[in-house]
C-alpha cells in the first residue's frame, strides 16, 4: 500500500528480521491475484493477495496480513487469504497482525516474530512510526514541486532520491538528517513560483488513496495538469488514530475531526473510511480548497454509502466533488478525460470567483 512498506521494513530490520519487499503492484500482480480471488471482492483484497503471491514466488518465509474486527469486508480478508494460501500449499507461511489493538497489537506481533526483547521492540515501533510521518511530509512537499515544475518528471526524479535517503536511515538520528537532505533534494527541482496552481484534496478508501497503481497514478496525472494534491487519508493520520497511545497524541486526530465534521450527514462509523470521507468534504469546503476527489474501489460498501451522501452535502457545501470508482476494468482514456474536465471546471470556478471579488472591490 504505497510507501507503508518503508516503515514496516525498518521495524523488521531492527528486530533482526529480513524484510522482502515484493515488486511494486502492477498488472502482473492483479493478473496473479485474479486467478485466486472471488470475482466481486474489492480491489485492495486482490492487490494484497497478489503482493503475497509475488513475495512467495521470491521464496519468502512468511507473509503477514492485518486483521480487523471492522464493519466492512476487511474483517474477512485475513481468513480468505489464509484459505487461498492453504489451498496452494503455503498455509504455514501465513501470519496475522492485529493492528486494531493499536500499539499492543504491533508490539505483540514483533515479539512473536523475534526474540521478544522489549527495548528493541519499542525502538522498532518508534522508527517505523517516525518514518511514516516523514514520508507523508515529504509527499506533500513533492506535490508542491510537481505542480510547479518547469520540466515534467524532474520533481519525481528528486523525490525518488529523497525516498532512498529515508529508506537508508537506520535510527532516529539518521532519520532526522535524512529528512533534511530529502527536503533539500526535492527543492532542487526547477519550478515556476508564479504558476497559478489548483489545490485538490484526495479522499476515499485508504488503500486506493495511498496506492498509485490502483488509483491509476491520480496524483501524477493531476500534477501534470498543474494541480497540487493533498491526501486527506494518510498513513501517519491512521497511525495517530490507531497506534500511538493517547498520552502521546497532540491536537485533534483525523478520526476525532471526522466524528465532529461528518455530522449531520453521517452520525456513526459505518466501516471503512466513509466517516472520514464525508468529513473530509466538509473540512475541505470550510477551508476553501478548489476541489476534492473521492476514490473508491468498485463494490466497496462504506464508500458507496459516502458517495450517496455527497449529493445532500452539495446543498451546504460549494466545493466541487469528483467521485471515481476504480476496478481493473477502468479504462485510462475515459478516466483522464474526467480528470481534465474536473480541472477545467475548478479553473473556471476559481477565475470567476476572483473576478467577482475584484468587481466587489471596485464598486
Ligand atoms: S473499505 Fe471497502 S475496499 Fe476497503 S476492505 Fe472495506 S469494503 Fe473493501
């Protein structure tokens, strides 16, 4: 799921476990997973299963799946994947990780797969969490530069170098230095500071928001159109809500804000990221963001609910909302056309808004 592997790999290395990072999710991943997946299961399930199968092809000893008591189908993923692997003769490679126990779940998992030294485990969790926060900060900076770069693709080259620096950092001190160097690296991108960019937030189901192959590289495409993006659902916000103990949290978390701002449209958690999606629209509208894009996998139950709430929200929220439902059949040409039309709409809207404001000033 995007760059999550960087944090996990750091934690495993600290515990003396060699992480095997499977190839980036691709068409091949999906083809492999499709052979063993129920047809209508949601896209993230297929991607995760495909990642596991590609890791097994590379002779990995274990794969670990997050289990959840959640309201949506994520609760069944673990058992279903275990079943598939068992049928294929790899059942003994399957491990389960109860991340929804927060810090305790992560601690328990790392103690089970290593010699269980408590100091080493806490250090491992610490470096993983810190890396995830750094990665999200770097992503935002990258997005700023990509929307303004003079030659398309330059920001990405610098970003990839920056990512390598974060991956290499082995402890907190090295990570601090790596973040500084990563920022300097991305800032080497030649940009047009005066370019009028459009600001768009990306919300929806967290896997699709994070994983570029499954969202058809939405942020890259928007960057090409001069759009600066910000993911509202980030790994660090999930970590803050689900892993970091309460005593160490500062300010309102994403989930706390979601409960506050999703009202009166949605009064309770209905699974997945629906509550966050609804509240993200209200929050982006309040801050005058140019637009928001909601991405979700085909057949995702919670996000079908949130998409059905958006029309009601339009009565009170001015912000343009684009909803994109993705599956492996999503055609690229039609998808790009929808993005371009949405960007045009936001540009025109921004232009007329500015014009109105100027007219009001001269009256
Ligand atoms: S949130 Fe949606 S896509 Fe994600 S596991 Fe649940 S039903 Fe599937």
